[in-house]
């Protein structure tokens, strides 16, 4: 007798609520060092990540860590890492800010 195991879908594995945008939300992806920038559309977002539709090729780009710019001025952004790629769609995980005290450059 054979048994079939049905894996749960990605949506069922998520731990946080997602907000979907009917038409998407225009955004940009940008390298941490500013060497590249690509337009994208935010399709859905949660506290921990997002699904993006890219406007142009991402071939050859370093996507280990990058910024997702949510405003045209770049003032609203999230630091991301690539989770998955499926054609023109990307899944990204949001990286948490490092908590630590900055050392002061001035000495008494």
C-alpha cells in the first residue's frame, strides 16, 4: 500500500499575516552599495517578507542582501535577502536591524 504525503503550501507555512495589493505597489530594489537599482511591484507584504514582480532582468545581480525602497525619495525602505525566484516574481525576507550600541567617534 502506497502512502502519499501532501506538503503544505507556502501560504500555509507562513507565520505572519500577508496584505495583498490588487494592482501592486510601485517600488525599487537597490544594492546595499548603490551599484544597481531595479524597478519592481510589491504584490504582497507581511511583517517578515514580501513578494515582488521585477520590471527588468535581475540576472547577474547580487541579491544576497539589498534594499527595497518603498518611496520615491528612498526614505521608506526595508533591508532584504532573497528567499526564492519564480520567473519574474521574487520572494524576499526582511532582515532585522542589528541591535547594538554604536561606538562614539569622539573621545572625552
